[in-house]
C-alpha cells in the first residue's frame, strides 16, 4: 500500500510516518503542542499548527503572534486543526479565533485544515466575508454535512474533502458527490498502527463504492494529497 496517504491525523510528527503510508499530515490542536510540531524525522510527514475549536479556552493572550511567527519561521507548516463546532461553547469566540487563523493562513499562503460540525452556514458566511483573504486551499476534514454543499464550495474555495471509511449511506453519498480529484483519506488517529488500519479500510471502502481497484483509488488520492502539500515542503 505504498500510495496510501493520511490527510488528517494527530500523530506527533517527530515520530516517523508509518512505513505503510506514503504521506501523512499531522494536526496540532493546542498552542502548547506547536513546538513539538516543528520537527519531524522523515520527508513523508507534514504538520499543521492551529487552535482547534474545542481548545479555544486554552489560548494565551499572545497566541496569534506566536502562530504567525512560528509559521514564518517554519515554511513547512500548514494551519490546522481549526474551525467551528456547534456542540462546543461560545461560537462567537470560536468564529473570532477561526477568522484570525484563516487570515494568517491566507497571508502566508498555507493550506488550512478545517473541522466543522453543524456550522457550515457560519463558515460559508465567513468565507464570503473574507473573499480574497482566504487560504489558497482548504481541507475539510471528516466532512459530514449536506452533500449538496460540495459542488458549491469545491472550486470556489479550492476545498478538498477527507474521509474515513463510510459508516452509512449518508456518508457514502458524500463520497460519491465529491469529485474524485478532491477526495482524500484520513484516520484522525493518534498512533501509526491505527492510522494504517483506518487508511486501508477507507481506501478499500471508497474503491468498492466507486467501482475501481484499491490501487487505482489510492493513486488518485495520492495525487490529490500532493496538491495539498505542494504549498509547503517537508520539515528539515
Ligand atoms: Zn482531528
């Protein structure tokens, strides 16, 4: 499974990317993790730093400057995991922190990796307001909203959609509505073994669903993964 890629996990990037994967993108969720995400031991591992919407109460007053400076000093890094979640407190503060991070990603030309649960209406409003100050590329991690949204936002905001193996017909439908050139696989895992297993399951399920071989399916997803990381280079 040499072409298998994990577009969204939480493995600490100083641990080598699992041998069975051709690439992985590791997301930090809190400010205290960022330092650890500036180093890695191989050229298949890519990292993102950001404030997750569940972690907004953990920020320090200087967080935005620290994010900006760390990204400037580390051209290898992307921005993530950021976003909004209706089931967590204080959507107004979430929005404020999210917008600041999108603007920084835009200014520094880094892709942004997004978590959004039940708040796509708010995100679309923010995207529209930011208009030309949007990041060059968005990864919508574990996209779980209306499949009709996919065609509305894919080209407009250069959005890629990452999925684990679908658990029901709704999630199958989202995958089927996603253009093959914008499809990614993800584990959301914290360790290499789980990541490998979940990516293998995801590729097999997507291949079956889209009526192609696993190798062919993995190759297309690998090409899409290359588009995401084309904005950065591996960490030295
Ligand atoms: Zn995650």
